[in-house]
């Protein structure tokens, strides 16, 4: 049995409903908060919001309210939104996003990363130089340079998807900055590039920079937000641009899964990511009911006690059961 548990959650906007549903099932099955089971939680974009909420001790049922109730407020569909996207390059208010995240975190809204009682990793992308950022609490074994940052700030930055939100600039107080620290500058969604699935980055931080984890005594559970494998070919320029943006935001998610499998073969590793019947946009509030159905169906397939004690074979990633083989198997079953 693993001694430490690491949880990683993908990007995907409203598709975050799917991993949250899985966590609701986990908490109902165990009678414990997710924070009390996983000592390290990583997330990108919508996964960053979930990770921050888990670290704050928010029950998964309450996290679900953020998606089902508050998302309709954030992603209100208006003609002005499309016009604003053309004029300003963004469709929604990043300030509104930050306010909703702060509300959802309750007493933890004023936390820094160092205040979190568990290990955290939240990703973002620097706009000026394109530098990837991995925000973690300070430890003697890591760079010790990001723990002073606000939890709401980094979750907002990680969620600022290009064309949906304006890039987010962290509220850094010069008086509290570490020595020789330079302001980070504006940030966008951590999924831009390679961290839409941050599981590999989380493993690197845990095994090489935390000083507290070893692959042979750690179990990793990576929760996806659903994948649609049969998109139609775009027929004109705007659909092509949308396709390119979606690919950038989704990133090579299963490449990260494969890297973890290859680099840490001695580790117990579960990847849980359902197939979707159709493409779901980051802000598609009309698909909330469908996403809840997908999440419920997935949760019924997850044997959390067997996963936590390492005996489950379903969703386990190994040399003989890669993620792509699981996709092919499920695709054949659905066909």
C-alpha cells in the first residue's frame, strides 16, 4: 500500500464538473475530505481552482456548486461577449473570475501558498516571455520563491484562458517580495503549452524538490476532464482558429501520462479520464447537465477503496495498460 497520495487535475473549464463528481464519490465512500487523503494536489486552470479548493478543505459537494451555480453567472452568454472578444481579445471578466474563486474559498481567500496545509502545485504561463510557472509552497529543497503568492491570485492566473479572459497580474507587494525577486508580470492559463495535464510536473516537484515523496511509496491519481476523440475537420478559418486554441489549451495531456509511466514505473499510477460524445467548450453552460451525467457514470465505475489500497486494475496505467489502450478499449465498447 502506498504511504503518500498525490492528486492531479486537468484543465477543461466547465468540464471540471467531471473530476469534481469523482471527488464527491471519494468523499462519500471514505467519509473524509479529499484533503485528508491526498497530501499533494496539483491542478491547471479549472483543475487549479479545484486543487485550491481541496487544499482549503472545501467539501467536493460545495465545489460542485461553483460549477453548477456560479458558472452561469460568470459565463453569461450575451452578444456583447462575442463583440468584446473581437475588440479586446477576451470574452469574460477576469476580475469576476477572481471574485468568484475568492468567494468559493471562504476563510482561505486570504491564504498564501505557504498557508496551505498540504502540498500544492498550480501552473500558469508568463505572457511576456512565455515562461511556464509552477507555483508551490516554499520548502528548503525547492527554489523557495513562490510560497508568498496568494492562493486566489495563482488560481485565477492559471484559469485565465486566452480569448476567454484577460491575462492576470499577481498582486505582489514589493515590501513582502523575497530578495532579488522581480515582478512576475501578466499570466495566462497554465494549459497553454504542455501543462493542461500537470501530472508529470507534479511528480517532478514531489520526487525531486519536496524531499518528502518517493515513487515506490507514492500513489498518483490523475483526473481528466473528458476527451472527445472524433472532431470533424474545420471547414473555414474561424473553426480552424478555434481548433488551434483548443489544442493549445488541452495540451498533449496523454504525453504527460506517458512520461509519468516511463519515468516512474515503480509507482502506482491511475489515470481517470472519460470519453465524451461531443466536444464541450470551456464555457458551455448548456452542457452542465450532460457533464454531470458523464461524471456520475464515471464515478460509478471508480472503486475508490480498491484504488486507495492499490488493488484496482481499472484505470491503472502500466506497461501493459497505457492510457491510449484504455481509450481504444472504451471506444470499441461504445461503438
